[in-house]
C-alpha cells in the first residue's frame, strides 16, 4: 500500500473503529468477546490507553481507516508493568497488504521506547492466518490454553505468542 499512513487515534475515530471491530466481534472467533462495542466505549478506551502512556494507532489509506492497533498491560500488578498485550484488527479488504505489519511494528516501537520489555499476542488457535502473521514478525508460541474461549456454542483454544522487545 503506497499511501498507507499511521496516526494516533482520537476519540473522534471511535465510530470508524466500531465499524471495523463490531463485525469481527459479531461474526468471528478472532475475539471471544460476544458484545459489540459502542463509540463511547471505544472513545474511553482510546483516552484511557493513551493516558496510561500506551499507543492506540490507526492505519489509513486515502483518508479511509483500514485498521487499528493498541496495547495495554498484559496483567494487572507491578510485576507485569513491562509486559504488554496488543490488539490489532483490520478491515477484510486491508488484510495481507502491509497495514497490519506496519501497525504492529509501530506498536512495538512505541512500547520499546516507553521502556517495555515484552509484547504478547493472544490469538485464537483456529485463526491460523494470525498465528502465521505473528510468527513472521518474530513472535514465538509460548503456550496454548485449550478451550478457554466460548463463542458460537463451542469452546476455542487460545495461543499465547510473545516477542521480547
């Protein structure tokens, strides 16, 4: 994508993010969350994550939002203060064209500059494209949690992948 740009998200981007995220929530097991997000929830998430010093980024082309990525602390507590977990979602049409790679590399750079040490990706095991994407960017599979997700009337496995920043 030659005209791909990345920028910090703002609360005003919440509706565009919902337009990408809610079909993923509603129609796939990419996320185990079954409840669609409201623009108000997304706007608050953007403010909260950026306020905590974490990135919330958008990928755009031709003024259209193609995807978003963000990170936050992996688990609560000071012992995990340098371990982050990311979220990255793209429109279907944007997959495989470099936007996801650009977003994740920018998140990693932001997290590294903020003094973080590890980035975690928690990927639905059946999402083999995402597992391969993370592996191609240097993420190692460190564990699989069988049947921890429940969606669409069945259990789903979760693959934990990490990269030392």
